[in-house]
């Protein structure tokens, strides 16, 4: 899915007690009005790395293509299976060749991610979307 990068998010810096996991994600996204994208990542939970895939769609204004690398914290995990699922997001952002952005995502299991990182490409986006994360076996 198009994970729309937020340029105006409120930074979330949870304490270690509140943030049981750390996430790294690489995404390729693009679109015109309807955006799409996908990628992969790793969530570190209780000292172990769990690889996952991410895909999704967004609706709104999207024009361009970009590649992003996010890093950040995940909260609300009680067991690793809670991490998988569909996440909702609202976002906006833009990049011309290079920039930085962030996004906050929440799924139905109460898991929240606050991610930030660099992006490369040419893109302007304001949209609503959903991201589906599946843990790899």
C-alpha cells in the first residue's frame, strides 16, 4: 500500500517499557489518485527478529513514485501475532529526489507503530489508506 509519509506527525518516543518492539521497513510506492506499494521489513520483539511483508492501497491525491526506509518503535504487542494485520493510516507528504518523512499506523489488535526515515523519488501525496502486514514463516 502506499504508506503516505507524514510531514506533520507528532513524534512518539515511547519508553522501553512502553515499546516492546523495534521496526525496520523498506517500501516502494507510487500512483496517480489511487496509490499502491509494497515491501518488507523486520520487527524485533523480545530479542528476536521477525521478518514480514507489507502491502496496501491508498485513496486520495497521490502522484509520483518513491522508495522509503522507515525505522521506529512499535507498542501494544502482547504476542508477536498481534503485529500482523491491517493497519489504518492518514498521511501526507512530498519529496523531490530526497527527503524525510514519518507515519503512524494502528491495527485492530491495538498495535501502534511510529516510523520515520528517508525517502527518495518524486512524489506528492495526501490520502487515507490501509496497510496489510503478514509475518513470514
